[in-house]
């Protein structure tokens, strides 16, 4: 039965890593579900303190990931139209991954600002802020999910013995 938990947890880890790049999937929470599945094995590979700490980190990263792109766009002079444009550009960019995931938010923020009456310099700064925020959020999610996967891999021998 423990092998079932290891395999299911591994699937959640994989989907969690993919979710760090694909914005529709919440990467770290999915990877955390993998840790929860590993806890069903005997012996339990993680302490309660570790699981609570990871839950706190996952929640914090998920909240920050939703705030960083908006903050980046606003910090660089963007308006609500730029934020909406970045969001729409990100969704459209999903269909042209992986390049679309980088170009989409930038182009969307730029177009949103231009439609909102901003000059091209302001629109360009807003687009850059959106791109920078997206890349920072993605990096943060990859770090946390990568750490979760590393702990999962380290726990496999504990479960199998």
C-alpha cells in the first residue's frame, strides 16, 4: 500500500512542478497534497511541525504569487487597464507556451496601457513590471515546489524500509 502512496504523491509532485509554470494550476498547493499523501504511508516520513511549516509556506507563496505581478505592474506606473491586460495576455499566452507565458503578460499590459490612453514609454514600463512580477512569482513557486519534491524524494527510502 505504501508504494501506492509514493506513486500518487509522485504524480502530484510532477503536476505541482508543471503548475509552477502554467498559471491555471496552483503548483505549490498541488505538490503539498503529494506530501499529505506520503503521510498516509507507514511510517510517516514527516513530522507535524514540518507539515505545518510547509503548509504556511505554501499558503504564503500562493498569496504572494497573486500579488507580485499586480505590484510589479503598478510599481512601474501601470493602471488597472495594464493589470487587466497583463492577466488577459497571460491567459492567451497559455496557448503559445512557453514563449507565450513570457510575452503574453508583457504584451497584454502594454496593450492595456495603450488602450487606456498612456504613452508608449509608460505602457512599456508597465509591461516590463508585469513581466518581472510574473517571472519572480514563477521563480518563487519553483523554489518552494522544488524543495517539496526534494523532501519527497528523500522520504521515499524511509517509507520503503
